[in-house]
């Protein structure tokens, strides 16, 4: 299921405060297969558009503070980051694990 959300903060900070729209979802079947073959543990994936506002630098181990629409903020740790550029869609894919 896709959840509309906003990325509120990246720690350590990579510049100015931000508030960027994003989508949080469970990994798809093919993404889950890739995670298992790559040995990456992740419980969700964040999609950030590669158009419009400049994206903050996000590295493995960074903490992302994300707020789903109508809910409280939650912290997630980046487990894998990649940019996906296709014909029409361009996005940054960040596999994450919810921080306890």
C-alpha cells in the first residue's frame, strides 16, 4: 500500500530545513527479492521525485523523519539508496527500517 507523506528531516542534516512530499510503501515482490539477494534488511521504501526541488543528500545509516499524511512523525534509518531514471519516471528510492 502506498502512503502519501512528507520528508521532514534528514539526520545528519544535509543543509537547510526541508519539507518534501514523498511516498512510503512496503517493498514490492521484486524489490523484496532484490533486498534478499543483496542481503539488505528493509521494511519499507521511500520514493522521492527527482524533479523540482533539489533533493537532500541521503546516505546509508542516515535517519529520515517522515510524516504520513494525518499522522505523527516517525524516524526511519536508510538501508540502501539509489536513483531510478526511466522514460517518464525519475525518483530516488530509499529502502528504510523503522527506528525503534
